[in-house]
């Protein structure tokens, strides 16, 4: 289905150790994580909280397993803090990823985000940006995009549950307000379906600006429980709202077909945060790899 060599397949370490709740998978080591990624047949990874930040040390560990770094998450606070604070930390993050050979930087605005709050209902208290906050966000992202371009890199914006850019209308507005040459989009199947959006609509509309893909499935019964019981995002994760492609309710075949027919090149990253004590990360990595092979030919 896909042309040879245009797609690299990676997996995120959040299935082994959760970045937002480090107690989930706290017993899993960095070495176990990357070894199981390679054993499951993946070629790359994003950066987790247990990964060494020394470029030489990280490169050596990954090279033994023939793995690459695809990207890493960066939290922006453009709506709530001075631009300079975000810029200074962003440059260090950019330079680290550049040294690791990555070409995209995942960014997500965390100003007024509720994604990390354990007891805040996800659907009832999602932030809504003011006009001033939208302007600050757009201008700030354009600036970060210029800084990324200095290293021949791209920023890819991660629409995310519990943040000010989650819904279709919010993604539309962000794309309208930012420079298409500087600000690109991360396409995350799980967050779109969890939010109630149509992933194919977003994919078709913004394909030229999509530079990174997260493959994530959702369990619809858990999503409905999140709404009914007013759970937070973190509670939703603990209860198993997310899973790997092929284990939930999303139909991935038209998504793969659309991407295969496009000019997209780059990474597909399986990202499905679950409690590793309940969902063994190696077993689920194998399950995801087999499903992607069967449905996309990768």
C-alpha cells in the first residue's frame, strides 16, 4: 500500500512508563523499554522521561538496537507566560532533537490545560482560549516555527484532550491563524476520536501540513464512562480509554488508504498510554505491529 521507504514506524515509550503519571510503569527500565521496542519490530521511538539526555549515551543505547529518535514532546505556555520563557527552553529542546537526528518537534500548548489534573472532569472543564490567548498562541507558534527552521526542522502541533486545541473548530482556527510554512500539524487518531471529531475530515483537510502521525485507538465504552462519570483525562488513561491500533473501535483502513495515496513521508508512531501492570507493553507492541502490517503492508 505504501511506497517503500517513505514511512518509518515507531512507538512511544509512554506504554512502558507514563510521563504524566510516572508511577505507572515506574518499575520498567529504559533498557527494557527500548529493547522490547526493537524486538517487537519498530524502528524508532519518541523520548520518554527515563531516556538519558546525554546525546552520546542515548545514541549508543539506541544504535545497539537499531533504533532512531522520531521526536519528543515539548510543552508551550504561550498563552500564560512571557514568550521568552518558552523560547529559551525550546531552543535547548530543539538542539537536543537535532543532535539526535530528528526532523520534527512535537509541541502542545499547556496554558490552562487540564490534562494533568487528576480530579478535573475532562469534558466539563476543558479550557476555551480568549481572543488575546489565540493571538499569543499563533504568534508564539510562528516564532517557534522560525527557530525550528533554522535547523531545517518543523514544529508539529499536537491537538490534545483537555487543552485549548482539541476540537475540529479549534484545530481549524489554529491552522488559519498560523503560517503554513512554519506551523505544521500532528495527526493523532486517538485524541480526535476521543474528542468526538472525524479523523478523516482532519486528515483530508490538512494533509499538506501534517508532518507527524500518532496511531492510537480508543475503547468507546471507556470514553462513554468518562463522560457519564465526569472522569479526568488521567482517570480516563488509568481506566483504559486508549489502546493500540486494532484493539479498539477506530477503523484504520480508510486512514491508511488516505495516507498511502498522499505525499506524506515521515513517522507513524504508535502511542497508546495504558497502565502497564494491566496492559503488558511488549504484548501490546507486538499486537500493534501485527495489525499495522496486516492493514497497511508496512
